């Protein structure tokens, strides 16, 4: 029962329990007495729903309270955990820092010991620095320290009272041993076995970095790696692999942190633990014990596990060779057995040594190979008598370390150690090299430091020298400029023009610029020698004084001269008088206007002297910036000029002032390219600008709002022409109408020029033509955008709205009775007069405006026009995507040339119904498509021409007789096939060229339609004409085979000749002196031997001339041997036979003209490769 109550009390003490009970009690009270709680006489907890809600809210608050407490408790617990983690981290950090600090102190102490030691007293500091340092590393209890202590070397600086100074605390870090010729660094085993304590790793890395910082040129001359032989004797190869990987990691860390590649001396220690070692070497003398027992590798050999194994086996063979001798000398049976086991034990280690070496020293994908210099076997037999220093024993007891593992004083001499160190390791101290990349970085860093230091010294010296020289040079410049100024001012005439003031003013201006304010912050001017501020004030005052005394009077006189000499030029007089008056009336002074006006004046009187004009502008601008007192003017001249200007054409002056105001209002100019949308590239000249004054915005903001203002300003408030005169209301109305006439005249000019300049761009191929039409008729619709832009700016508001706006504008003007009458009584009259001006704009652009509906949509005529060019786009697309686009284009072009209508004709017909410039645009689109169609047609004709004509010509006719002087004849069937009626040449012409050419007076000319033709070359047409001429010569009008009927008749025979004979096939035609007869023949010779010969015999019967040939072209070849000339017309040729003074002549009559046997027509014929080139 007692335990029950104890459990109950435990539960009730929990926060959630007692808080739940309190919550339920409070809820019960609220439910019982809540009806007495009211706000504004309204009970809060009276109904059942209210009571349930009250309980729910109480439980919700209880839950929230407990969740909050739970969250706070967890946060406190987490804080405690974080605090513990933080304290642990701080403890680890303190441990790392403490041990790192100890190692660095020992390192500094070692270096200090070397520097002050008498042992090295004869060496310079640099040589002391170069003493070889060797680090001995290895696992704990691998015999590192014992190796050194029993090496037989002298360590004078480490000896105290005849023995080495060692204690347990120092063994936790590193020990330095100072030999006569080297320094040996004994690294604690815990820095090798970093896996046992992760805190040792940062200590080890920091120590290596500290070592590198102290000895950058060569941190270490080598690393002596000690491995207990029992490691290799382990039956578990995995432990050997793990130990080898630890070795690789430590060596790689040393290599990486020290940035050097150093030799590794691999020492297998505690060889006395190998069975047979003690009896084998027990007979060695002291000198023999100091010898080297191992292998030294050449460069690169230590990286090969096979080589290490091979050399180790050789070592075993040498030992094995000595076993028999040792057996004969040994009397103890037990030791004899051990002697026999010694080589076998070593052989057992060979494979494990190879495995260890491969894992520890060879190169892998992720590790560089270690420079293994040698493999050596050492041993320090366990001493017979060992004792522990009392202080060391006390420390060991305090740390709880067994006395068996405490360091002891040992005087036992080790095996194979001394000469290994003295004769092998120490002499090879130069083998250690720095990493090449690191060495390069160090050199570059040193060079950068030296260069920076040198540059800094030179820079600071140069800065002071530059400051001195600059100040000196500038003062010399001021002296020179002062001399120039004094010389110029003396020779300056009071009547000299303003340009002659420049030498004087330029000298003073340059003087003010010698010491500029910007240069005050230059580094060289902060060296304490700068005098610029004082001298700059002096030079500026002098310059400003001369501007007022010299330049201002000249400008006044020049403006007065302008006013005087332009009394009959109102356009020029107004601005010149305005500038002249500004010199006196500073309330009207406009510096920008004065600069602009004087700049125009000087550009006129000093044209060609741009430099002088710029200098005058600079001086005048400076004068305006500093200001001047009002200048006295010529009152008579001013009065005369004002009187004259009042008589000027006021409308032109008002209009001019309106344009000037428009420039100052920054109205948006209309650039067509900004309104035509993304497809505006179908047009040329889209960059045309329309000034903002001549837009709807300009009309509203400037003309309507400021028109009457300008009239008022010119009449009543123009300070240039003085007080206004009394003008009647009708005169003011008329003036306003005249201004409007001038304005709308220019309005029409600007818009008409901008629209008329737009032209459709030419296209280069069918893709561009299709794209151009798509852009023109697509969603962007640049044509509609342009028409809408034109309509918006050429359609003005109605008269009632204009009157309302003008009235409002007039009401804004200052109170003036005359102007009120203009607004209230005369405005309608003004509108009647100005209506014609605005109507002129509307009339000018009405044809274009009618193409759009009120909603800016295309009207039916424009839609029809767009449909027509869309149809053309469809036809071009059909051509593009047809199997042979060129052939499809050819059919369209041929039909159009033959008068068959198509979409191209439809566009031109539609264009005639459109206003300009749309009419021109539609025609240009048609011309673009027509030109592209002809280009494709020409390509198709060229293809057919090459395949059907040129190919046959090249194979059967080209290079053959009778077209060239060749031994190879054209075959008559090939000749027929090419030239006959309906043959290759004739068929090609009729099928492909006839529609595109005309033949007039025996010559071919190209047909042109709307400025475009097929583009046939003149050379091609001429040669084709030659070909058809050959057809007529050999085939007549219908012939299919070459057939030429001709007659031959003797014409003349020399008196000394007996006879002349013409042989033609089997026919013979002989002539002697007598009546002349004609004989008919037919070419070519058929059904008989194709033989032709001309023979001329003298009276003795000797053949003086005997020309003969055979073959289809034999007659032509024989004729080539004689002189052939035209005799009468083109159908008769004369043949001259002559040899040795004897002559005979024949006439050859042809039934066709020209004579086919005149071979010039044949030799002149050749077929061009291209029809257009």
C-alpha cells in the first residue's frame, strides 16, 4: 500500500499531472459560476455550447503550456550537450596547440643549439644551416631511439654526464641528435601511428610546416624509416598491408608538406629476433659490426618491388654461402640448427618484403613513388644489464606506465648501423631536392618581392623628382606665357578684329590651365612642392579681367555691325538685334542663344579657321560664365531696327518662333521604323524622321496651344521690337490664318516625302519572297500600321472642338481686351479661313485614309489587295515545295510570257486600283516574284541545256572536224541528230527558249516583261543563231538528214595546163579548154566510196596539183587546201587551185544560202557552257 502511495505521489509531482488537475478545476469553476461573468450585461458562459468551448480552450491552453515547457527543457538539454561538445573541442584544440607549441620550441631550440654550439664553431651561419638533417620515423617500439643510441656515433651536444639525456616526456614529441656531421630528428612513434589518436595528425602537419618554414631550401636531407622485422614475420598479410599503407601516408605527408623529394632509407630493425641471427653474427668484431648490411639502390630501382625482392634474395644467397663455414666453426648443436634456419627465415621474409615495398613505395594512380634509396638490416641486441634513471621511473609511476617500457640507458653496440650512417646516409645528403613547381613558385615570389621593393624605391624617388620637375616646368611655362602675353598686348590694335585677340587670350587661358584643380589630388603634387593654388587664383583674375576689357567690346561692336548692315534683312536682323539687346538687358539674357549666335557669326566671317572659331567660342563661354556689367548700346540704332522689324511679315516670324518653341519642348519625332512593327524589314528607308511639330501631338501642343500665344508675344510682349502697336481684331485673325497656312504647307511636305520614300526591298530568292509577303500580310501588318499612323496624324478634330480648345487657350492668356475679342468674336472667322489649310492635308492623304475603317481595320479594297498577294505567296510556296522548284517556276514563266494570266498579273491589275504608294508597293512585290521566277526558270533551262544539248555537243561534236581542224571527224548521224529539224538544238529551242526570245532581222533578242527578262547572254544567243543557220544550210526547212545539192563549174584554166579533173565518189568531172558546163553533185556521198580529189595536169600530163581525201567530210577537207572566197552573194564561192605558177579556178553553187561549203560558219560555231555567261 505504501508503494502505491509513493507511485501516486511521484505521478502527481510531474508537471503535466498537477497542471492538468489545476486546469480541470479552473474549467469546473468557470462552468459553475461563468454565468455571473458578463460583458455589457451579456453572460459569457451560460449555454452548454459556451461551457464546452470553455473547457476546450482551457485544455488547449494546458497543452500549449506543457509543449512550451517541453521545448524549453529540450533547448536547455541541447545547450548542455553543445556546451559539452564545445568544451571537448576546446580541450582538443588546447591539446593540439600545447603539443604544437612544444614541438616548435624544440625546433627553435635545436636551430639555436646549432648556431651557438662550439662543435660547429668554425662553420659560417650559412654552412650551419646546410648541415644535413635526417628524420627517423617508424611505428612505436620499432627501435628508432635505440638505433641512434647504439649506433656508435658521437652526439656531443646530447650527452650529460657521459650518457644520453632522455626522459619520458621528451619521448612523446621529437628528439634532436646532434652528430658531428649531421642532425638526426627522432620523431615520436605516435606521429607515425596517427590512426590511434586523431589529435596527433594536426600536430604532425603543423610540425612539418614549421620545419619547412625554418629550412625552406632543404627541410630534410633524407628520411630513415624503421620497421620492426616482426612486422614482416606476422602470419597475417593484412597487417603488413595496413602497416605499408601507414608508411605510404606518412611519406606522402612529408613529401607534400615539405615540398621536396628526399631519399628514403628503409631499415629493418630488431633482426636479432630472426632465428639464427645471434649465432650467425656472434663472431663479428667491432669493425665488422659497424659495416653496412643491406642494399643501396640506384635512382629509380627502389620504386620496383621486383628489384627490391631480387636484391634481398641476392643478400640471402650471400648469407647462405657463409652458412657452411659458420657450421664448421660452431660447436654448439643447438646453435648449428639455428644457423641453418637463418637463411630460411630470411627467404620467408622475401615475399612479404616485396609486398610491403610495393604498397609503401611504388607509384599508384593517386600517389607518387617514394625515392627509396636503400634497404638495410640492423639490430641492437637486448642488453644484459639495463637500468632506469630514477627521475624517469618516478615519471613513469605518475603516468601509470610499466617500467618495462620506460627508456633505459644502454651501452650495447648495435649491428650494421654506424657505417650505414657515416658512409652511406650522411655523404648522400645532396640527394634531397625541392619540388620543381614549388621551387619555381619560390623563385617567382622572391623575384616579385625584389622587384616590388625596387619599384617602391624607384617610385617614391620618382614621385619626389617628378613633383619637383613638374613644378619647375610649370613655373617656366607661366614665365613663357607671361612673356607671350606682354609681347602680344603691346602690339594689339584697338581696331583689330576679334580673331587677333586670340594670341593674348590664349596665353592667359593656358596660364590658368597650367595648374589645374584636378592635378591637386595627383600623388606627385602632394610631395610639398606644389604652388598651384596661389598661382591659379592670380592667373584666373588676370584672364577674367582681359575678357571683359578686350573680348566684350569686340563682341559688342560685331553685333552692332550686324544690326547696322542688316537693316533690309528682317530674317537676319531679328536674331542679331536680339543678341545685341541681351548685352544690355540682362533680364532677357540667354547665354545658350548668345553662344549659338556668335558661333554662327564667327563660322561665317572666319570660315576655314575651325581652330580659331573654337578658341573664340571657348573665351566667349568663359566670359558669359563669369558675367559682366550691362553694356551701353547705340539707342538710335536700336530704335531704327525696332521700327523696321514692326513692318516685317509677322506671320513668318510667328511661325519661326513656333518652330523654335517646338525644339525646346522636346516633342517626339516620328520615326517610321518605330511604328511599323517587327516586320518593317520589307521596306527601305524606314529611318525617315518626321519632326514632332508636324504630328498630331505637335499640332495640339504647339500650334493650337501656342499659336495665339505667339501672336500675342510678337505683338504685345516682344521685347526685341519694343512695345506692341494697336492692331485690329481682323488683323490678328488674318495673321493667325497665315501662320496656319505656312504650317500645314510644311506638314504635307514632311508626310508626303516620308511615305513616298518607302519602297519594297528587292529579294534574292524564293524564300525571301515568301517571307516578305508573309511579313506584309501577317499579324504584324506593317501596311495597316503605316496607314493607321498616317490617318492619326492627318485627320484633325472637328471645328467645334477646335473652337473649344482655342477658347480655352485664349482664356489661359493674360488679361487683354483685344485677345478676348479674338477668342469670343473672331474665332469662327479664323476657322473659316484656316479650314482650307487643314482640308488640304486631309485631301492629300484621303485616298490612304479611306483604306481603313473607323476601327483601324482594312477596308474591302485593301483586303482584296492583301488576298491577291497572299495568293501569290501560295503559288510561290507551291513552287518551293514542288519536287522540282525550278521546273515549276519555268512553267509559270513560260505561260506568262505566252500571255496566259496568273497571280502576278492579278497583282498588277489590283495595283492599278490602289493609291500611291501602295500601287507602287504591289507592283514591286509582283516584280520581285517575277524576277525570282525567271531566275529559277533560267536555272531549270540551264540544267536541261546542259543535260540535253551541251552533253551531246561535248561528246559528239566538240573538238571534231569540221568545227575545228582535227583529224577526228564528226559522224554524220551525230551531226544529223544535233542539227536536223526537230533535232537536239531545234527541239531545245522550241521547248524552252522560244517563249523568251524574239527573232528580228535574223537575230535573237530577249523578251522583257515589266523590266525583267530571262537573262540570256548575248554570246549564247549569237551562237544559238549560228546553230540554227547551220541547220538551214544543211537541212533546209524540214530536212532530217544532212543533204546539200551543189553544182560545180570550171571558171578559169591556165593556158599551160592540160586539164583539171574533179573526182567525187565514183563521179569524174574533167575540164579542158572549151565550153564551160556545170555539173550537179550531192553531199554527203552515200552508197559509194567517200573519196574527193582535185587534179591539175600540165601539157605533159604531169600532176601539178593533186589534193585528195576520203571520208564523210572529204570534200570540206580538200577545199581547206585551197583558197576559198565568196564570189557572188552568199551562195557562190570561188575555189583557186594553184601550184608552180599554174592556176585553175572553180565556182561552187549551192542551192542554199549561205553556201554550206564556206566553212567559216562551222568554225565560228561553239556552244557556251552556260546560257547566261
